[in-house]
C-alpha cells in the first residue's frame, strides 16, 4: 500500500505544479443535488455535468487517475491490492454527455522474475472463472451517458452509476443506489424519464429504472397521470395519480448461495403540490403498496422547504406484519438476500401504526446538503437477545447524509452517509443510536488543487454473521485536462 500512497502523492504534487496552466472549467461537479449523497468517488465523472460548453457547443475534457483497489483474485479468490491507472475522457454536446473509465490494474514485482503483472479481469470476460459476462466487463467502462437533466427537461436519460434514486414518494423505492460496490466494482444502470409535455400531451408521464443493465435484476417504473391539468381548479389541477412497480429477478445475485425466485413490490399513489415556488414549496401525498409477500402498507405525508433552505418531511404509516417500507432503499444491494429470506417467512395480518420524519438544510444552491431521516413504529421497541428473530421494521431506522459539492473557492468537498438499523433492539434506543453495530457507513473526501484531485473513499458495512465491519477503502489521485 505504501507504493500506491507514495505514487498518488507524487502525481498530486506534480499536477499541482502545472495547475496554473490548466483550464479551471474542466473540474468535476454534481449533475444534481440527489446525485451527491452517497457517491463513491467524486472524481468519477458519473455525477459530472461534463466539460463546460455553450448549449450547442462540443467540448472535451479528460482525466488520468492513479490509485489502488482491493480485488478478489488469484486461485482462491483472495483479496489482493492492485494499483489502478485509469484514463477518463469526458465529452459533451449540448444536453448530451459521455464519460468513460478505461482502467488497467497492475502489480509491480509480484514475483522476483516478473516486473509487471496486469490484471486481466479488467478486459477479459469470465476471467479466472469470476462469472462476469461480456456486458459485466464492458458496460461499466461507460461511467455515464446522459441526455437532459432530471427535474428540468421533459425527457432525460442517464446510463451508468445511479445514486439516491426514488420513484414517486419513495414508499417502494427510496434513495436506491447501484454504487455500493465502488471502487472495486462499477455497475451500469439506467434512469429514464419522459413527460407528456414533450409532445404537448401533459396528461401522462413515466420514469423507468434499471439497476444493472448487464444483469437486468432490479428494474422498475412509475407511470403517472394529471387528469385535472386542463381545469382551472386551484391546487387540484396539478394533482398526480401514479402507479409503481419494482422487481428483482435475482435476489441472491451477490450471495452465491443457491437460487431465489424473482420478487416484486407494487402500489398506487396520489401527489398534490399545495404550494409552488422555491421559498415555501409544499406537497402532500398518499401511497398504498404491497411487498413481495403481499403484505400491505399505507402512508399519508407531506414535505417541502422553509425559506428555501430548510427541508422537512413527515409521514403517518400503517404497516401490516411483514411489510418493509421502501423495500428497495439506499442499501438494498447489501441486504437484498436477507430481505428475500424475510419475505419467505409466514406473516400475520395485524396492522401496526408507524411514522417517518426528516429534517435538514440545503444551502449554496443545493451544494451543501444535510439531512437526517428517522422512521419506526409508535410502539416502544423490545430488547431482544438475538436479532435473527427480529425484523428491521420492528425498530427505528436512521439515515443521515452530509454533502458538500465542489465549489471553486473551497479546495475540499465530500460526501458522507450513515445508516443505522435495529435501534433499540440490543441496548435501548439512545445507546444503540450511537453504537455502530448494524450500521452502514460511507464517506468520500476530496482535495482539489488546480487540476489535481486527491480522493479518499471509505465504506464500512456491518456483517451480522461475523459480527464485525467489512471495510473497503481506496486512495486515488487524478488530474483533469
């Protein structure tokens, strides 16, 4: 690891010395505020709007990154640290953007008689019988392909890494990310939206997602209509009625333990924007959903902003035994097998009242974002000796996000997230709240000087079987030109 760190620092210092000659408008930034929380490498152009250009001009930017990754390789699939050298071209033309990541992993003097060892898994399908297909290997070389911007254009499409994706009010899919295995593994997904206003038919729209186009595992869509948009009825003319379906064709994809049947969750929702604008926007919504085990959940809630900088949300929920709200959540790819197994258990017919609340701030045109969300049942959680008999929905769950996007005058920018499950199950509410057991922690810290960026990525996932954290981290230095 000493070589990787030394090499990264050397490259960073070299880049800093030539920075005054580099164009500042090639820096990487976030495409939208939702893409910042939980991203794995901010130097990754996945969340970049591409090189600066006028709406109809062609622009090109490039980058070279040097770092290290831990890869399961070798005869026994053991974890090995490889040095990574990557070329990252970035092209844009108006609303169209393309970013590539062309890596080579290598080791120096792995054996005394071999100066350089190249890792073939970067470019060879099923290398060392790792089970990766042609699409698994080559689709992730595309960091992103985009057209338009979500929330601004009636048609948008983004292929590549996806962070914090929600469908509708998020009662079925909320903050889903296919970036949990970065930097070791990049997954190529899709987020696509089409609003009928593009065709002067504003009555309907659709948003569709695919978590992994190489595997076609997590897929879903929300179709919505605006039946009263042609009327002059205040408030109700903007009412949306939607239907959502999300499925997973391979819940055991990352477990390698047997096979599992496809699962799906579906539901219907109503969204009513009460107040528009940017200072005091307010929307109300309700949702009825069914999980893969046919357990039902109902929710009514509201959310908005205060003076444009404070964000809030609240929901009243009624959940049937076995129902998991936001089944496809931010950490779904980590817990998909566990949730599948839970769905196979017999569940009762009782309904339990629950709640959800969120509070945060969004400053500097959404460049600085902080949000904390907490949900759980109204009943006091019972302390148990063995979590194997407990359900996540029986206990409060907390998710916190803190993100600072790149600002020209500030050299440091970062993303951090903290998810804590089973609060109150072991020691009580407040002791469990600060105990990292059963938590998922992610953090990226970036330092930029001129055209050079140094990135430290850290991820920790609690393994309930081994009763310990599984930690992955990487250090990368990159230069954009």
